[in-house]
């Protein structure tokens, strides 16, 4: 943990623990876009905070605690203001620098993500979107997975990553294209200031433009097991998700 004046990560965790009243874990980030997010992992609440929160006043931490406990609207606005007034603490790293951490491998055994991306750009956006696409790394997990994240978009790296479990012969191209399209929409709609992105009504309206949306959703319901069971070592084998 890097000490940057103000609290250090452990001290912040302790204070937040007592303010929220549950045993949570604080992770300090140096993110470019997501200043604050939280979620459960293995039964514990993980709170990810940009290092700007190490300087937060008691009032801001109280608001943060209220926001975590109940999504309090007023606390949320106060946090927005805090993030806004601390913009100068956010690193400026060009996307291509961030992307160097991810070697791009868009061509799979069965699906060529770059070809899908280019076609979707042409068909639905009428322009070339300035983001990159690649198959994600094969994660080490015990099978079956409980959930699988089929696609993700990193605004920091301007990069779409697609889960390698989708690179199977029985996965239809239009299903992979739907996942790619969904992540392209995240790129186009942007990440809401400082917060986890959400599927806004405008986002969902845009997603309906995908011609195989219903088929894709049905396919996902009917084939989720083959994705959850996908084993990279038995590559040709039949192998709640979030995107
Ligand atoms: Zn999404």
C-alpha cells in the first residue's frame, strides 16, 4: 500500500468498517475512470476506491458509508462533487499505453473478433470505433464456474475483451457478435462519471437494434451450461453471467 498523505489504505478500511458497520475490504486503485465501486466476492464486501479517497474528510467518508449501505441519493451527489473536485489526482495515461498490458489476439479458432467488430462498426455505427478488441486470457477456475463474464469493456484501455469460452465451434457467430455489440455500446455510451457503468434506457434502446437479440438471449439461456463447463484444456469439448 502506498502512503500518499492523509490516511493509508488500512486506516481508511478501518474507518469505513466502523462507519458502515460491516466487515468490508477496501482496495485502493489508481483507476482512470471508475473512482468508486463495490460488490461482493466470496461473501465479503469489496469496496474499490480511487486513491483520492485517502484524503477524504470525515464528512465524505460518512457519505460514502451511507451510499454503500443504502444508495442514499444525497450521499451520492456529495460523492460526485468530491470526485469532481479531485479530478487533478487522476492519472492521465493514453489508452494505447494502457493497452500494452494486453496483447491483442482477436483471431480465435472459430471466431474472428476483428472481423465481427469491423462488420458491426460498418453496419451499426457508420464509423470506425476507436477501441480495440481481443480474446481474453484463459482464467484459472474450478469447474463448473458459477458465473461467467462473457464480455467486458475497459474504458481505461479502450479495449473490449471477450471470454475465450465463446471460441467454440457450437457457439453461433451471431451470439458472439451480440456480446461484441453489447461491449461496443459500452464504449459508445461511455462510463458514467466515477461510477460503475449501468445499462441506461438509452443503452437498452440501442441494444435492440441488434437483429438477433431475442435469438441470442434464448441461446444464452439454453447453452449457459456449456459455457460454465468450458474447459480450456479440453478445447473441443462442450465446454448468471454479466457483461
Ligand atoms: Zn453491459
